C-alpha cells in the first residue's frame, strides 16, 4: 500500500514523542542513581508527551483501522445491513467526537486568551466576555528562550518563568479535530461502499495467516 505524506508526518511525530519520553525517563534515571540529582521538569514533560502520544495516536489508529472492535454481529448480517450498521455506528462516533471537540476547545481556549463556545451541548457561538488565562504556567517545565515572543502576545509583556499551559494543552482541540475528521472520512468511505464498518482490527488473524503462508512457502 502506498504511503501518503500525511502518514510520514503522523508516524514521525508519534515516533518522536515516544523516543523523547524514553530519552527523558532514561536520563532522569541516570541522573538520580549515578549523580544523586534529578531532572526537575522530566516527570511533567513525560506526562505531557504521553498525553500527546495517546491523543494523536487515537485518530491515526482510526485512519489505519487499528482500533480493536467486536464485529461478529456485523459479520453475521447481510451486506446491505452491514452498510446501514456501519453508517449508524460512524454517525454515533461523529457526534461523540464533535462533543469532545467542543469540550476540548472550551477547556483550552481561555488558556490561549481565546473565547470558549456558548451552549451546554451544541456550540451556539463564542463567549462575549471571558477570563483570559494566558498567564497560567505549568509547574516545572522552564519557558524556552526562543518562545519569548509569546510573552508580549499572551502575557501582556510579563516574563514567563515556566511554559504557558496553552502550549501542552493545545493537543486537546487538535487531536479531537483530527478524530472528527477521521470519522467523517470513514463515513464517506462507508457511504461509497468502500467499507462496511467503522473500525475492527484483525491483527491476530492477519499474523496467523502470514505465519501459515510462510510455513506453506517453506514446505
């Protein structure tokens, strides 16, 4: 299967996040047990990296049909009914991810000095007045010098000692927007007849089939 440029970007980012988590954790272990020291910001950074890894990995798994699913009822249904069940399922997923996107935006927006949405469930517009929270910082991660321009934009020129929270929290609306987009793509594929279900990974069956094929070739 031909890989797209978006595959390369997503896979590279996911690999970077996993590698950075491993490197920081390893460095912290070395610092603690060999030098009786500690990377103060290491734990918090690892937590944020893990959150980014999980939240960005979820829409990527939808794209690759890598989520686990129970599909024995779908397999038992005739093909026209499979398509209908798939459309119902993906419709529920779209509604769910839309609500998650609204909640993610509302949680993150004020940290970036942006308005959240009005309405408890469906967004009815943006807040006319809100408490800007661009001055909120994380607990331990220091603010890097190359991001100093953010102080004038988000913190009225006041110097940040730690990283502003809107940076690590930005993964919330980003990942939920990607998740919504992936489910919409899946809905289009089901509508066109290119698929008949949302997600159902059959990794074990594929592995067993590959082993069987290799054994037959060697025999």
